[in-house]
C-alpha cells in the first residue's frame, strides 16, 4: 500500500491559490508567536502589528535576518540570539557549526521535515538507508535520519569516512538506499569497483549539501542508482526537493516544502525580485520552536515558471546558483551589496545595477552598470557622485539597456584574478 | 518538581520478592514470543515448553547464547542470526561493530533503557548534555542520546575526537553534564586547563565502556564533576548503573536494570555460580524486538550482598571484572573453559576447579587445581585421565581445600609471560 502512495500528504497537491491563502492566513499567528516567545525576534520586529501581516507585500517590509548575522546575534544573546521561541532547556538537541554558530533541534517526529523530500525521491517504509551525513556536532545526520525513520525506513548511521566499511555494509546488509553528499557516493561506488564488491542492491540515493554534476547523476543512473537532490539547511531544515516519476525520471527544478514562505530578494536588500529573476533565497518558516522570519540563506536561486509534472503544485526553484554575499574589498575598503542597493535607491530611474570590479592587485577599478528606465541628462554624473558618497570610492558608470544585464543574481561581480 | 523526584519509576523500589515474581511470571510469555517471532531462537530453544519456564531453575537449563557466537549465527542467518523478533524492515536502525557484528535498534522512546541509569546518576530535564559517544556505525551515541532526551535533557551530539571543540562547547554553552568514556573526559579536562577555558559549568558525568580508575573519579570530584558509571552493551542496552545520593556520594555497586533477568554463570558453562561468586554475566532481556535469552556477555562480575542505600531494591553487581572467555593455547592446542567444565562434570567430588597454565614458550605446563568435597582414593589419577581425554593434553592435578581458590571468575589462569 505504502508503495502505491504517490504523495507524502494532501498539502502537496493543493491548488496553489489555496496554499497561498493558507500560508498568508497563518502568518499573523506566526509573527505573534515569534514576537511573544522569541526575544530576538521581538527586537527585530519592533512594533510591527501581526494582525496586518496577511500578505507578501506586508511581509516584504519586515527586516531580513541573514545567516551571516547569526554569529553576532548569538554573541549578543547566547546561545541562539533569542531567535528560538522554545527555551533551550525544552529543546531536544543543540548543534555546533564552525564559527561557532549554534542550531537547535526541537522535539517530535520529523522535526526537520526531510521526510517529504525523501518520499518524493522514492524512499519508502522498509528501505535500508545508509545515512552518510555526519552526526557529530553538525545536524546533517540527525536531519536525514529523523526524516527516514518517520517514513518507516531502517537507518544505518554510517557517518562520514570509513569508505571500505560503507561499501562492506551496503554489500552485506543489501542496503538499497543512500543518503549523503554526491561526492561521497561517487567515492563509495569507485571503492566498491576497486574491492570488486557487489553493491547492486543500491537503487536510490538522496543527496545534498553540494553541487551534483549532471554527468555524475547520469553515470550513477546507468549503474541503476537513481539520484534525487534535497536542498536543506542547518537552520531551516528542508527547503526544497526534487521529485522522481514512477519510471525513474527526475523532474526539473526543486519543489518548495509546504511549511515555508519563499521570497527571492535582491542580494543585500529585502526587496523581492521580479518572477524568474535570480536573487537570494529568503525563507519564513512555520516552525514553532525556531520561527525564522525572513531568514536570508545566503544562497542564490530563482523561481521556475509552472509546476512539476509529478502533480505537486508548489512553486519550484532552480538549484543552488551561488552565494548571495558578494561583499568584496576594493582598494582596501569593503564594498557590499547593501551599498549598491543604497545607490540604486537614490536614483529611481535605475531599474537594476551591477557593480563590476576589475584590474590588477592594487589597481582596482569599479564600474556600476545601470539598466535605465529613462536616460535623464546628467544622470551618469549624479550616479558617480552617489557611488563616492556611499562607498567612499571612485567608480565609473555605464548606462545600459533594460534587461541587458545577466540574470545571475550578481549585484557585485568581481572579475579580478589574483594569485 | 522533576528535581525532587527520587526514583525513575516505581519499579525500582519494589520489594525484591515482588520483582522476582513479576519477572518469573513474564518469562513464559517472553519465551513464547522469541520462539514464535525469532527463528534463531526457535532453533536454539528447540522443543522447550514455555509454560514450564517459570523459575530460575528452569531458565538455567536453557542454552546460553554468547556474544562470541553472534558472528557465526549472523553468517548463518543474515543479518541478525534470526535473534530479532521484529523483522529488519520494521526496525528503526542497524549498527555495525567490527567483525562485522550487526546490532538492531527498535522504534520508540528510550529503547535502550539508558534513561534509568542517567536518572540515577542525577541527570534531569533541562540538563545540557554533551554526548561524546560515537554515533557513526556504533550504537553508543544513539543509546545514551535516546535516554537523555527521554528524561528531557537537551543533547549536544559531540561524538568522538575534536577535543578543543568539545571544550569550547562546554564553555560557551555552559554544558553541565557529560556522557562518554572516562578517559575522554580526562582528556577534555586537561585540554580545558591547557586552554585556560572555564568549564566550571560541568557538574556531572555519566561514563562507561571502559574502566574508571578510582583516582580519576576522585580528582574529577575535586573539580566539582560528580561521576557515575553505566554498564551497557550494544546488544542489551542498559544492564546496570550506579546511583548517586543527594549529597553527591556515589553508592557502591551497580544496580541491575528492571527489564532483565541476571544470572552469573561459571565461564564456559550455563551453570549459575553460588551467590557472590565471580562468573560470566548472562542476561535475559524483556525486549520485544530483540529478546535475547540467556545471552552471555563475555564479561565477568559478581553479585554484591544486600541492597543500595539509595533505596533502589534491585540486585547490585560489582563492576566489570574481566573477560569471561579464557580460552588459550597450550602446546598448540586450544584449551577452553567448556573443557574444564566437562572435566569437573565427570567428577562430582570436585566443587570448583581452576586450570593454571605456566612455563616458558614451548614448554607449557598445566595443573588443574581442584577444590574437593571429599578426598576419595585414586581421585587425582582419575582426574588426570579425564584431563587427557577431554583436552588431548597431559596435565597435573592438585587437590585443595574447599573455598581456597580465589573468587575472580577464572576457570583458566594463564601465568605464562611471553614477549
């Protein structure tokens, strides 16, 4: 019966309008909860009136809290920056990422919501899953284990390294499902060949945390291992996931999880971009323990038009398209996406802008390429003055046609080649 | 309220007679379950009639299945030797120990029952617990994590190694409780001194998996870290635990868990020893997923007379007193505790025996020291003949007074010094 179930739950096939209405209806309650229980968010949200938070337009006016802010916030209000609505002593676990950055895990089944992504990747009750994400300090192991056991899989917590033992375990226990990074799966398959170990029991893999080269997916597919991807993070849990068709085809794009609101914003700002444009992934999550509101992941992606052929109706995004934090040093001074955004804000005739940094070491040049709504006389000179004022640096301006800048989420493009 | 709770549950303070009656009453059902659901035990138990298994005397007639048998049993009936009553696809996890030996974890809260031991060691809801047992392949991390979260602790899964990060985590998160091996705790404390890191938040530790030197316990106590021990294994979960008094005193002995039947047997046999005598720890566990019946742990221990001053009424055992598998090679032939037992069985006038092996390499001598009930004429010569018959080796006999052999569980004592 479980094998015939097509969807993880009914949320996945809701009419998009119903989903949107449900998420927006739930938003005021989430904001109320965060303001009341999470002192960090009480501070961030200030005197925002939760009852008015019923639309994306209203949400877009709230401040973005970025992953890169967590270090400072957590130092100010240890250990979690007050972003947790559940006090530490009521949480299930705490993890430590380099920084150190602390991440909480609450209590209860499938807390990270990774089961939905595993299910869409074809994982089912009774599967024997080798989970090769690390369990020590980082949440990755626990994130995927909790999802797999929620589905009813039997998990072998392999953790990282010990490649020969991983191979022997797949062979001896007839493991049929793998969870981990694509590069470690590649290593395991190569080691199995070297050991002449029969790992043909392995029929599916759910991978994440790094780029999956299409060629690797293809070659694993030829060995009978169907690979699906998950996009998750240590703060948000599952963000988006790939779905697999009954014939094994993996559908284009990553489908958004059901317990999130996604925005794609111009890097360095809180401003949503036009549909389809590349920008920073900003997530608002309906997690009662850790209700992150407008959390800037630092990842670049874009919304894909339409919906997946698998029947799931939620928004799809492209995979990971780079880092959103494009801050760089020019002539020993920091230049940030936020500064570029400030320059654009001062000149309403600019549609989009991109700061290009070039030159040899010590002789940096910067040019602000501006897509112009209209060409007003003296505009270029005025923008040059704004650049100097905002960045304390001299920069050139180049006026370009609307829609002529690449759609890659870059607000600052660093073309310098050092070393 | 939780802090004032003295016992984990009401089972701990039952009158010993009530506990014994309850365990014996439950035994037939356990045997029925194992025979019906675990094909390995169906084979081991043969035509045993479960309805007659209502006493220790009846239990003592069943075969002992030893930890050292698991490798062979698992090869014959992969992956768990058919000792699991829950099929693999319904289990929560599988672990891999060197060998490889596979160990199951079922589903549900506190499956390994370690919460009882942690509670007796003073662990309470809200504690911040650094769990430094490994989570990868081995069950140790999961065993203690599940117990700690069942109590309501918040767990930081530190895993093994990364000593500096462990110290920084204790310092920055104000961790107040440690779980792991005593030697790793020692390493962490020394590293903290070296780093001049303030880890004074650490007030308790629950340690296991190796010997705890009394001097280490003392020096940790002087730093304000109260150390209690747990005795658990990858197959049985919690076996026994130390209890701590409100004033911090750690009571003598390890109290048996409530969901077990303990026997101490003569190494190499299934025969219970006299009360207080050292022998192999044999456990029958009321675990519905993995109902190990007369499972020989390979560990030596002994029952302590009386009960603990903490108020828990269950039997106490001494800590780990050595390995029960004393098989050795004499003149290139294996001599086993089972052979010694066979010799003793042939001469009812022998109360206890101990085979002492001495000599330089290549010139091994063995002597069977026998405590005699009565000295029959010709007994020594007859025993010498039995030694030759059973071991295919020549051995001397030395008749000694009853109760003159040391109470250390040794059936074979190897006094040879090689290398």
